[in-house]
C-alpha cells in the first residue's frame, strides 16, 4: 500500500466521517482526500516528479499531516524533518535526502531562510501559514495561482483527483527518515510501502480495536514526525478519527480524551510521568481508552505499574527502531497481567514478545544464534525491516550482516518469550523518546576551550528514561562552569542532546590502549 491508500481506504467507509480534528476545526475524509489531490497537483505543477523527495518541517498541524498523503498521491517520497533539530543538522538531512521540495510552517521560516541557499536541489518552498517573497504561499501552491487567498482549511470546489500513470509497487519507497550514526553523521533510512504495511498489519493484529461499526479515535499529542505519525496509518484504514494537538499540554491531553472519547493514543514515558503527576488525572474520565501505547524510551517499571492502576488496564508497549518501525516486539494491555488479573511485575521491564510478523533472535559476536536467557545483540528478520540506508551501501551491509538486521541493542529472550533489553551496543542514549548519540555530544563538548576530554553516557532517569550525562576533563589551568557549558552545547546541538548532568573529573578511566572506559564511568556514577 501507498501512504495515501490508508486515507483512501478510510474514505471508502464514508466520506462524510470526521478524519482530522484540531481545536474547533474538523476535516471530513472527503475534504482530506480533496486536499491531498490539491497538494499532489501543486507538486506536479511545480515539476516535482514521481520518486522525488519532499520534506515537511512543521510542528503538529492537521494540514501539514494531510500533505503527507498529497506527497504520496503524486508518487513522491515523504521526508519528515524534526522541528526540534538545529539548522545545520536539518540542512545536512535535506542535502542527504536530495529533497526537491519543502513544505514548512512560518515559525520555521528563519531556519529555512538560513539554509536554503546551500541547497540548490531544493527548488520548491511552500509556507503553510505565512507569506515570504522567497516561498510560495499555501494558496498559491494548492491553487496554482499567484494570488493570496483562503486559509488552508477554507477549501474551494473539489479538484479532479490526481491519478498515477502506473500503479506503484509494494516495495516502492514511501518515506526516508533521518537517523544519526555513532560518528554523528546522519543516515537516511529508506522505508517502503511493504515496511509500513507490515507495521500497520502488526498494529491491527497485536492490539485491541473497536469492532465495526464503531471507529477508533486516536489522539496525537506526541510529534507527528515520529511514532505518533506512523501510528495514524492503521487508524485511517479503519475509518478512524485523528485528533491533533498542536502543543504538548498534559492537562489539555486529559480533557481531549474525555471530550473526544479517545480510544487510542501514544506518549513516550517522559510525558506519561507528567500525566501521572497531573492534578486533573484523578477526576478525568478515561473509560473510552482501549490502548495507551508507550515506547521510544525505557519506562520505569514502578511508574508503569502505577499507570496500570491510575490510568487503567490499557497500557500497551511497542518496541522498534527507525530501521524496523515501531513493531519489533509488542505488549498488548492483557500481557501486563497474569490470567488471574494480578499485575505481571516480572514482565514490566521487558519490551514485550516478538511481533506476529517478526522473527527475533539473539546473536553472539561471530554470528551464532544464542539460546534462551543468553545475552547478545538483538537481531531481526521481517518485511518490517528497511530497504537500507540511502546512498550508504557500507552501513546497509553492516546492519544486515549474517542475513539478519542488527538492532545494535543487547538483550535476551526469557523462557516465556519476552524480550528484555539490557544495553545499547553503540552507546546510544534514549531520552524523552529521542535518540541521542554520545559521540555527537562529545564532539560539541570538545569544541569548548575549557574541555580537554570528555565521555558521554546515559544514566537511568525516572522522568526521561535516560538522562544524557557528561564527564569532562578540564584543560590545564582552566575552570569549567557547568551552567555555561550546558548553554554552550545547547546552542550548537539543541536542548534534547544537551547533557542534563555534567561532572568535572580530574581524569578519565582508560584502557591500556587509551580508550575511555564508559562502563566504568557509568558504574561510578550510578554507585553501588
């Protein structure tokens, strides 16, 4: 399936049904289909050919998300760009992807203006909600005119559907997603229609859904550029309603669940902790919830058990990665409990069981598969796994050595088939649902004139899952001002990657060949 096929499937179940809701505005399936046709026509009218990469730089916005389906309808490839990243990182991704068009919100116009001259392939710039002399307005783009006109939700007469000349194959490229590498260099993960169809099929198989004629209602507070976005696809094919929150307000999140009778939602653990601590939770009516997904970062078992009591027996884990989206392992709400109804506390620290359409094994250092309880690298075989890394055959070959996709995570399978993750082979820190690579943070720290050397690790954190932690060695005669150093790093690589904890040590533990021993650093910081 193409991405637009999920929308069209939902529309076939009733065009008048609500598709996207944001605040007081509602777009029916018919209106979103029409808008997707307009976006497709706008792209083709500006010479954006099938197979071209089209980026979207936007916070949560229903029209920006609807544009994804226009990109697909035109035969383009969706490239979500993280609005929280710095200009240099986004410029690098747009260049790596070879994007020919960019749809962006006016709030990011400064960033776009800063990098556009460095991107000669980026020939079509479209602003969703503003006017700049170097970009098309939204009305100019969707109408093919040069006049100013209505806001994005004020649609004119329907346009003729844009038809592809040839039906796309199941393995056609659907999206390219950026991911950092252990060296800090970004890679482009190529996901096909088959990858996302497998992900959607697993989602529909592994979790509870209302039976027809009832339709699901999905609440998207988390960024639609990440997990919250791709989880919309199975909702759409059931004709469900997607409620979009523009800003992450936990109190409003609880109000939305009650008012919109939300059945499904997703949050990373950091935001779930805020939900649990919010004073409105005890009085909130959450009885409509069927499935409250959590993932993208480790979650405290203690707080998960609290959520099962205070939010309800609806918590549902998912484990995946960009290269195998979302559904390597799943844990449905019922899996959190024993058959007698008591909480299965021994399972709460696991990542669930391997998903129905995924084979998971544990691999030793030389490619041998290990037995139950033995620790090694988590490897995967499935049509869920990416096509490869864009223009990076070496990294693709490394990730698929021995005929398995290598996750880079260390773990084991227990006797009941539950997958447990115990470490990350590539020193990646997952904080608040975002991947942070230690080398990139170390490189930023090392550019500071007071820092002679450093090491970055992830430490367990009740709020963030893991907190980025740095140990720095000062230059001779220099003093490190921790607050100033945090501000320095934040300016260069953004708040997500900035260490929340910085320790100043007189030396760093090293191996005989001079390599910094991060395991020893973590042990000393965590304590006995």
